[in-house]
């Protein structure tokens, strides 16, 4: 497996973890576990933890890690060229929109329409990242 594909798949799995933790966060009513603060959590980079704070905090951590990994995979994709560049660009743009939408959801105290849009955008972002990984897997094929 080439480096672009490897990092793309790591990004997909990291984003899936962020979505899963986000689902638990929503199900347990912990969406404001970090208070109305973003990007900090209860005003701190590393807060004191209770169950709700931990859920929301680790959702944010995995979203951030997903962004870092996808950004690196995209950098590699742009160096390689080909169709994977379009997938990489779309994935990064969707992920940036998703992260900013997450901030807006917090700032607007979990507004149901915004929360629904955040969930929908998460699905789109994972789908784009998966497309990027699949396309990256084809690099070097005849």
C-alpha cells in the first residue's frame, strides 16, 4: 500500500472514531460537556474531566486528529497528482466546514437544525475521505 492510501485510510478510521464518539456524546446529552466554549473546553486546553466533559473533549480530539491526518494525506496526494487530488481537496474542504459547523453547534447551544446538519456533514465528510482512500489505493495500478 502506498503512503497516500495508508494515511488516507488512517484518516478515515480516525474520522469514523470521531463520529462514533460524537454519537455517544449526543446520546448521553454531553454535547455541552465542554460548556459553551470552543475551541477550549470549559475555558482550558486540557480540562478537569467528568464523564460528560470526557465525551465531548475526546470527540473534539479525534476530530482534530482526523483533520491532521487527512491534511497530511492530502499533502501527499497533491504531490502524487492525478484524480486523488480532487478527492483530497473535497475532503479537506468538507472537513474544515464540518469542524467550523461543530463550533457553531456549540455556540448556539446544540440547536437541533444545526446539530442535524453537523451529523449530515459528518457522513458526507467520511464518505469523501473514503473516496479519497479508495482512489489513493489505485495509484500505481495499470
